């Protein structure tokens, strides 16, 4: 375990060093920086229905980075550091989820180390890049971790829904965790599933209202901006997972095997839904390897559970 953790930390060295370079990692970095500056100057992001540049992401990350840039300067560097820290937090949550399910630190540490190495190896351009998505994932993982506790409490169900809605206000199409929780709840108790949906709907409605008041009246229109779609591009997942055949096949087999196991069913659902949604969304224009990030997180959890 010590050797594996050491190796995973070595894969992080290059992205950490690159964080402080004065060159772009990806063209999206400039787009995100300009949106953050717009938010910092209290200008609406969704004021017009048509514009030269479409802001098709929610506003939380832009306002956060824009606010911090007033004190610490360069919004690109701030966004990179936030993304880097968020990835490490996601790895911690993967560790905590495996620990909660197995009761052992060995498999949990393995799952967290696998997660860090997987992102640094399979999606190196997104590690330490000024992009909102990785900031959103800790909120969804925190909701999953809470869900593994006592779901009899309405307060806890509302808290899980709140975390998912907050994460969705950073990146709106990260749906695998909410769908997996709803399906698992529906499997156990339709009453709990309806409560989860009710809390989520109310909180989502409130967040949309706030976003329209703060960001402009065309918030929903911008988020639903259509993209060109290619079925051939969706099949590109075979290339992305080309070097991940062993963990992919293992995770698919484990998820099918444990689908009827009450203890592990939520993780099985999370993996299956994230894989299917990742493949479907991959066909959209401008979509990259980030469409599989939920599946990378689910795979890391499954790897820890398999080791146990």
C-alpha cells in the first residue's frame, strides 16, 4: 500500500508543477476566466438569449473564482488550485466510502490511491486545470457518503438532495449519483424515493430562481444550448478505456454480481449509470474525457471493494 500510494503521489507531480505555468492547459481556461471576471464585476452571465459566446455552465464556480480573484489576483491560477484541491478531496471521499462499506483502511486507501492515479494517467489535462467540473464532484461524493448512513431521517435525505443540487449548480449534467440514489431508494422504499424527489425538486426550483435573479433571465436557455451529436464520437469510449480494460471488466462484473446486494447496490448502480451516461453524453460536440469522470470515481470505489 505504501508503494502504491507513493506511486500515485508521483503521478501528481507533473500536474502540480504545471499549475503554475503561464501557458494554457486547455482553451476552456480562458473562457472560464472571462466568465469569472464577468461575475466579479457583477455583470449578468445569462442576460441575452443570443450572444457570441454562450455561458452554458451554472454560475456558482464563476462567482466563487471571481470573488477570490479580487483578493488573490489571477483567476486562472485560482481555478487551477481549486480544481487540484477538489480532486484530492474527491480521492478522500472515495477512501471514506470504501472504509464505510468495508470497515477496513487497507482497501479504502487503495481505492483513494487508485482514484488519484487514474485521473492523473487517463485525464492528465483536467488535473489542475481551470475548469468547474472537478470542483463539483466532491459534493456528489459527499452525498453518496451520507447516503451510506441512516436514510430513515428526512433531514438526512434533504441534506443529500441539497448536496446534489449544490454540485449541480457547479456542473449541471453530473446526474449518475442522484439517479443511483433515487433508484436505490425506489428499490427499498417508494416513500423515501418520493421524499428525495420532493426535496430535490424544491431545492432545484429555488436554485434556478436564484440563478435567474443573479445571472439573468436566460439561464435555462443557455444551459440547454443544443450541441451537434455524433454516434461515432460516442463510441470513442473504446479508446478512452483501452488501457483500463482490466478494471473496467472487473467493475462491470462486480456491479452486476452485487446489484441485488443491499449493502453494495448503490455503488453498483452508480457505476452502471455513470458508464452508460458517460458513453451517451460522449457523442456531444465539445465533450471530452470529462464525461467519464463519474465512472472513474465509481470504478475507484469498486476497486477498493474488490480488493476487500
